[in-house]
C-alpha cells in the first residue's frame, strides 16, 4: 500500500482477521479527527449540522458516516480477499460499541497508536493512506489517476509551511512515544 507495489489488498491482508477490523476502525477515526482538526470538515462524531457539500460523508449520523466509509472501502479493492458481509457486520458492531474506548464515538489518541500496533512508528501514516485510498485526499471519493497527487506535491513544494502543518501530528506522535518509551527503542528519553 505505502510503496505502491503488489496488490492493493496486500496491506490489510498482512494483518490477522480480527486485527483488520480494528485497522479499518482506526483509519476511519483518524480521518474523522484529521478532517475535524485540519480541514474544518466536521462529520462522524463531530458533525455540527453544517452541510459538507460535494464530500462523500454522510450528514448527521456517525453510524451512517462509518457505513459510507465501509461502502467506499469495499469498492476500493484494498480489503483482503476473505472479506465477506459478515466481516462488515463484525466491524460495524465493534465500531458502534459506545463502551469500547476505540469506538467511532470517541476521539482517537494518536500517541497510543504505535504502542497498540506493536511499536509500528509508521502506523499513523499507514492509517491515513488507507483512509485516503477510500475517500480521496479531499473527501470527494478515490482518485481516478495521480493528477491530484502531482498537483498536491507541487503545492507542498511551493508552500513548505503547509507541508509542516500536515506532518505536525506525526511528529508530535513520535515525540510523545519517544519520551514515554524511548528506552525501549535503545534511546534515552528526554
């Protein structure tokens, strides 16, 4: 997925069956959080009643919003070959359990992601890319070609402050993990 090699479903296929459900839920939660904090596009648990014209998100209901994400996910060819309707229902059941700290009704704690994913420091980027493959960078659906990517790279080259803003969350997450668990990675925490 990240390197652009192999089958589109290879990334999720690398996880155990039950872990795929959590990865999907976390990808959605991260996208909702990113849209809320960085794009002022409130949907899912943050929906404020303001319409999001032209975007793929459901308006008003977090469950409908997550179901829309699952619809797009199922159409994106990135799910493992074993994925069935029953897997969708299991993912939905986990996602809407309000007693679960990782439900779609609770904000995602990005600093805990590496620890929850076995020390994977790139998990935030992987989840963001997974969500982007479903809904597109701008939330209008998956890209049909790489034109958007080329234009986006040109924009970032011209606006380094925007590039810094976009990666700020990843840098903060890594800093927090290193402060808390730096010794586990062979470094002293500061």
